[in-house]
């Protein structure tokens, strides 16, 4: 059993090292040797867990996306009214991005890189299914604009990444009042 735990710990250390290095250096300036060194494993050990860098990055993306969406939907109930459900999900996403800024920064980088392959992106989208289902219900009820989910996400969720990156750089301090204004702007951008 100790060997299994050691294996899990090494794999997790590789994922954490990948997140940290990608956040600080970008995808292309993060060689496998640096990931191994930061995870305190030999470079050859990486290949026991991952086929190559692409596999490591995709696996890390899906793992972080799962953590993110589990948090986002934790207090959401699909029986809620659309507006209430969206508010809860949006505010949980904002809370996650503020509390788990390292994960949020990694996901933001993943959104803007060709490093993540299409099957992994599709897997990541599956994790958003409760939000997509809520939007579909809202479209059917006439409470949400009948537009592409990509547009809904771009206008209502993606601005959070911009605000959090500005805060990370020290250019802007997100207060509760700012978050409430951001939520209202997000809802106003997608409501029918």
C-alpha cells in the first residue's frame, strides 16, 4: 500500500510542478527536466506516468478543470431558478478563482494555448455540463439569450480571468463591490 501511495504522491508532485512552472514560465519554457527537478523525481520517472509533455499537460488540465468545476457546482441544485442557479455558479467560480489563483491562472493559460489537444478540451467541457444544462434551460424558458454557449461563456465567465490576472499583476484590487458589479454585468450580458 505504501508503494501505491508513493506512486500517487509522485504523480501529484509532477502535476503540481507542471502548474507552477507553466504559470511562471509558460508552456514552451517548461521542459520536462525542470518539471522533474521541481517534483523531486528523475526525468525518466515522468515517463512512468505520462507518455510525453503533451500527455502531462492534458492530464494536468483535466485534473484542474475537475477540481474547479467540483467547487463551482458544490452548492448548486439543478432545481433552482435559472437566475439563482447562475448567480450561485458564477459566484462560486469567482470565489474559486480568488482562493485558488494558481489553478485559475493555469486554466486561463490553457484557454489560450494550442498545447491542450481537442479531446482534452472536450473532456474539460464535460465538467461544465451543469452550467451548460442551466443555460439550455434558460434558453428554453426565455431567460437567457438563445446564443452559442461559447458566447455565453465568453461574456459571462471569461471576464473573471481578466479581472483576476489584473489583480495578480497588482493593477487592480477586486473588492466585494467589484465582484457584485462584475456579476451583474455578467448576468446582464446573457439574460434575454
